[in-house]
């Protein structure tokens, strides 16, 4: 048994006018329990002309008892890497391991070969999940509030977009980082051609076909114009229980029965209502970004921080709600392009023009979608001083990134969420261009 080291100054009665007394704490050692060894010192320090101050020093070496996570404080990482950028000439990775996908397919084929119906639970059988209906309404209301808040903030916060690529920058002027990959970038030495941005540069428009019955007829290439295109977030909320008169959805009372990949019973046939695409309604434009900045005027400068905080809270609500909905409801995404489809299986429209689309006859390579594909964060460079000098290409490794919505709201006066602080690299001191050369 080794005792902890004790400074000699605590044992010397003539050192710093300290009079100590030492008390040994007997340890309780066990082979199955944690141990604690310590020395407890009691001393009195005398001050000339003052009162006596009793003090206690405890030198202890203790092993954590029980679960370590119960006493250890959870700390966020100081800095994290930027999200990976997947090349266009390569398929996206599967969000679910391919071995699990094949194992599930084997089990379905085995049940179908035995003539046993596939066990389905809501919403896989076409029925709603009652617990997720309030979540769908919450996401839908937050989506409308997010569009309204961003449209108001863009009157105050300048946004720039590159006319040759998808780069977006939130500041008074565009940055000078040479990372443009547009068709004419070699002519400009990879510098961006900045123009005034819009709300679609902040909220990337990801649309999906609206289906009255997700388990009904599959969308073919020749029938694709018979279906409306609406934001994928709104379509997911409709299928999860949100009722919009202009975009009706079938609510089943009898579940869908399937044998393998074959549908035995769809719960009866219901005629689809006529589309509302030519009917003008004020409720339709509330959840669309089309001409949003014209619909919402510039707010007073005193209300900008409040609007920014409400907008960033709505952004977090949409992300958390989508994650809960997508854990139950099926959303498909193309592994080669940005197409998204909300439903049990993807459509058959031959619109994919990405990598090796000739081999697939223009059909999409459907796989399970992620939250980032349905609601892209669209990361932009974080600017600490929007009115300062533009970001330079020589110091790009010292800059952080944040989602475009978060960057707009932070520059408008909102609080920075703790989740995005590590990627924004707020603790890194940005050196001058001359100092950066001396940093390893």
C-alpha cells in the first residue's frame, strides 16, 4: 500500500506559522469494491493581531464507484471535423449496413416461400401512429415559422451565392476562398462569382411527389405530371397525420396485408380526388419558399434578435421532429442524386442524370434516406465579424462552419446552440496572414 505524497511544509510547525496535527484515515480494502486511501490534516494558522482560522486539508486518492458516467461530467468536443463531402462520381453509402438489408430480405423471402404473411406494424401497414400525430403538427408549424423568420431576416442580413456553384456565404461581402468548382472556374482561378442570395440558398428546396395513397399505384415516368410536387418535409407531415384540404391523404382503418413484396389487400380501393394545383389558396404559400421575401416585410431592428431566436428554435424543432418521424415512416433517397420520395418505395420516373445513369436507364437508385438528405443543413463558413475583412484562402484551416440557417440567426443576434460550437471553432484564435506562415 502506497500512501500519497505529502508536502514537508505541512508537517513543519515552524513553516509559515502553521501548527498541524495529522490523523490517519483507515482504509477499507476489498477485492470486489472500490477503495479509498487518504490522509486528513488539521492545522491552525496564526496571524499577527488576528484571530485563529481553523482549516482542514484532505489528501485523497479515490477510485470512482459504480458507473463512471454518473460522476464524470459530459463535455462536448472542443473541435470537430467538417462533414464529409461525397464526390458526385460515386454512390452514397448506405445509412443501414448492407448486411442487415440482405438479412431482412432473406427473412422476407423465407416467410413468403412458407406462405406466411409479413408482420407489419403501424405505419408500415398503412395506419397512422397516434403518438406521432402531434409531432407532425409541431414540425409543420415550425416549418412555416422557419420560412417566415428567414424571409424577415434576409431583409437585414446579407446573403451571397455563387452563380457558378452551390457555395453560399453570409456576410457583407463574399469571401476570397478559392474553392469554386463551377464550369468556368479555371478561367477565374477558382474564385467565386458572387450574386445576391435568396431564401432558397439558405433552405435548399427538396421536393417530393404528393401521394394520396402511398400504398396505391406507383408513379410511372409517363404519369409523373399527374402528381404535385411539394416540400418533402410537408409531405412527410401529411403522411404522418397533418390534414391539409388542398393536399388530401387517405386515412386507412384496415391495415395493408403483404406476402413478401406482394400486396394481398390494400384495404379496398378509394378513388383519388381531383388535384388542387390550379386553385389559389393562402394556406398553400405558407409552407413554400416561393417569393417568401416579398410576402413578409422587413421587421423593425429592435425585433430582429427576437425573430432570430425564434427562427433558430424552429430550425431545431424541425430537425428533431424529422428524426422522430423518419424512425417510423419510410423515406427513400436516390443514392446518386438529391431526389427524395416519401413512401414505402420510390417512384419509377426516369429523371436521374447523375453518375452512370445510362446503366440504370435514368432510374433512381433508391435507398433509405437520412435527415440531412430530407432537410439539408447547407454548411457555410462562420464569420466572426460580418463587417470585417473577407475570409482569405490562406487562413481557411482556422475558420469554422455552421448550417446556413444557424449562421444567419447568429449574425442577427440569436444564441449559438452548444451542438454547433465545436464545428464553428470559436476557441481558435485566427492569426494574421504573416503569423499563419510560422504555425506548423
